[in-house]
């Protein structure tokens, strides 16, 4: 009995199924009323004048009026959204009306069955059978209604034919019972498949939403990812073009994250990124969207353009606080931020990101750990750099690029031990361009490896003309140490030049190394294994130098000139340089001090134990021919004391 009762129950616990039932009924119930009206009218025409009008027309008129009213309501609601709060009530009403109409039309048909000849009665039997099947299939998505109509028609028809002592009528009644049983089986099976299909569709939609969510989500930080960031940015740009409020775009890059990741492992790095994401969300709050767009870089889309720098300072302060690591201890990093505003910096998403990226680059170069807003001055610089980049792309590098050489001196022996090769570029269109300007542009545009190849060839050719005691010190960029293949190419070029590998010192900066310490270590080990010396340039200016310097195959540390400028007046500068000297001795590394400009600085540093020095005090950078004259003069100075003794 419970199973039978369940067949007539509305499944209110399954709202997705009820919504699907309502959508199906909106399409099929109107057809049900049309079928009822046409078939019933046809029967009424057959019995018109045969049965009394009070039986033929009046009951049918009332039934058809009810059907017309319901048809109008269904058609009126077809274009409206489904009222979720009333679905169950509407389904129950549909079941009730289906049962009531089944009783009404069967009662009308039963009343007519006592009139007419054999043909009229045959028409009536045909009407009951075909109309019932048509209506049941129109209600098939609502099992309770379809089964109720089947049961009512079957029971009432069987009661009607049982009153006749007619074998044919009884046979037809039995046949209807069998057809109704088969129809019930079909309805139950169809409804089961319909329910399963709706469940599969719901699951498919859920998976589709989940896939869409994952496609737009960074799984580590649970922030929107790069794809979602640009979608949000495109939408904001479109809305701003339509008159919405202006907005800001921010790019946040973590300073010093890679050394933490390399020193403490990826687990610690992931924990830092997750905490950084949480802090960013806490600061930004409802003011905009925070996304992780790759590695240790985050993107911001912020409503309004006022207060961007205040927010930037708050973000930098939040990310400068120590990060607790999973296995104990803390890590200290920072953040640099570049902002661009719409419409001041542009209207298109790509243009705004380009401007914000330039502001970020400017922040990292000039105010690391702070925020920079893209301005008209930056626009001017960007256009200038674009011109320089185009000139570089079309430059005859072998003709336009040249080198000057600055000596590295052993102050105790009084002789030059190496020349550092420094790049110079004179463009036919733009004139002389400082390496401080064109080298970063070449690195960002991917042109630096071509420039390195040309300049290395010139430097090696120059070094072959120097005495064997004088080495060549040559600077490499991030791209030059990007892979073991790049290192192999450098070694092959040196060997092809005929210069002894032991006479070459390759300088790399901390900024280049911290891009990927593990990769840099592999490449530098390849170079070191070939006999080339490795120097770490600008030591002390990068992040977490001590955390990785002992892991790299270094021969020399070059102390940045920023520590030298105040060494004679600032005790703190002297203490820092002394500490670096002690570190170099402990690691058995030579130490070169750059930026020596006065004799006082040279004497003080020599007193602190430094031997190798470089700077304007000894000589400014010079051309190749001048290096030969410089070395000849140095040789003469070395000979004169010997002659005086003799």
C-alpha cells in the first residue's frame, strides 16, 4: 500500500525535478485541453439530437469552460519565470484538476452511453480510449496525475460496461483494463527515466559550474586566477566605457619570495603565498577584486581611483610583516605595487595592465617595497623606451655596440689583474644610449642574448691582446643564465676565441640570481666546471643574500658601490663592508670593492684588508686601444723601481 501511495505522491524533496515537471507541463497541458475540447465536441456533434441537450450540451459546456479557463492560465504563465515557492502547490492543483476532469468527462460519457445506435456508441468508446491515452501522455511527466487519470477512467468505464449484459462491451472493458495496466507500466518506467535524466542534468550542471569555478580559481590561494582577473578587468572596462565609475588596476609582486621558497622548500613557499593572499583580501575587502595571476604576482581590480596610494601603502605594510612558516621560524618578504587608472592610463584592459606593469617595474627599480601610480611622466618614459626598443630591434649590433674597459686593481702589488667590459651603444638615430637605459629594455624585450653574443665576441677579441696575467670580467644577464644550453653556448664561444677559460670572469647580479636560484646554481656549476671564474656583482643590494650565496659556485664577491660612497664618514657602512669581508674570507672568496673614487677611500679599505678594487680613483672606463697604452704605462712604472735599485 505504501508503494502504491508513493506512486501518487509529489516529490517535494526534489526541487530540481519539480521545476522540470513544471517546464514540461507548461508545454503539454495546453495540448491536453485542446485534445479534450476537440474530441469532446466531436462526440457532442454525434449525439446532437440523439440524446437530450441537457445531457449532450450543458455538462460539456461547463467542462469546456473550465478547460478554457485553465488553458488561458497556462498560456499566460508560459513566458513568466517559475515561482519557486508555489511549485508544489501548483503540481498538487494540477493532479486534483486532472482527477476532477477525468471524473467529469467520464460521467458525461457514461450518461451518453445509454443513447444512440451502435455507431454512436462505437464513437463513444473510441473517444474514451484515444482521449485517455492522449491525456495520459500529456501528463506523463507528472506521474501522480497520469496514474490518477488512468485509474479513474478504467474504474468508471469498467463500472459502466458491467451494467450491460453485452459480451462485446465486457470484452472491450477487459481490453481497456489490460491497456491501462500496460499504460501504467509505461508511465512508471518513463517517469523513472525522466527522474534519472533530471538527476543527471543537475549533476552535469553542477559539474559544469564546478569546472567553471575551477577554471577561474587559483587552487592554492582560492583567489580568482589569471583568466578570471582579465575577465573581471574586461567587464570593468566595458562598464566604464558605458559611463560607470572609473576604476584602478594594480599589480602586486612579492619581493624576496623566491629565496624563501628556495631556502625553505615549496611547502613553506605555498604557505607564504596563502597567507599573502589572505592579507591582500583583508586589506582590499569590498573595495575590489584580488586575483593571483601567476607565481608570486597578484592582480587587483579596484572600484574608484581615489585612495589608491593609501591602499598601496597598507598592502605593502601588511605584506612586510613576518610570515610564520609551517615548520617553525619566520620569513621576511616585501611587496612592490604598480597602479594604473581608467581612464587616465587607458581604456582597454590590455593597455591598463601594460601601464600597471610598467609602474610595477618602476617601483621595483626605484622604490622597491613601495607603490607607484602610473603618471604622464611614466607615459613619456614608456614611449621613449618603446622608441629605444624599436631602435634596438633594428640595430646593426656588430657596428653600433661597443665596449669600454675599467681596470680591477690589486692595490698591494700595484697592478691590474682584470678589465671589466662595459657595454656602450650609439644609435645612428638616437645617439649614445646609456647602458642603464638600454640593458633593462633589452632584458624585458628578449634582445639581451643577441647583444651578449656580440659583446662577448668583442670582449674576447680584446682580451687576447692583453698579457696573460690580465683577465676579462664580463657581465651576464638573467637570460644568459636561463638554461644549461645558454651556458654551453658561452663556453663554446670562449673556446672558439682561443682565450684560456681561466682568464675569464663572468659576473652575475643578485637580481638575476633570485629569479630562480636553483636554475642559476645549475648553470653556474656548468660554467665553473669548465674553468671559468664566477663573480657575484652588486653584492648586498638584493634580498636574503646570505640565504643562498653559500650554495652558489662563486669565486668572487663584488661589493656594491652604495656601501663605499660613505665608508669614510659613516661607521655603519664600514661595519657592513667589514662583515662582508669576513663572510668572503669564511667562504674563501676573493672580494672586489667597486666605486672607489678617492684616495682616502682606497687607503681606508686597504687598511680593512681589501686588496682588489675598482673605480674612478684608479681609472675611468677606456676604449680597447687605451687599455693597451694603459698596460704599457703600468709595465713601465713597474720597471723603473727595479732600474733604480740596480
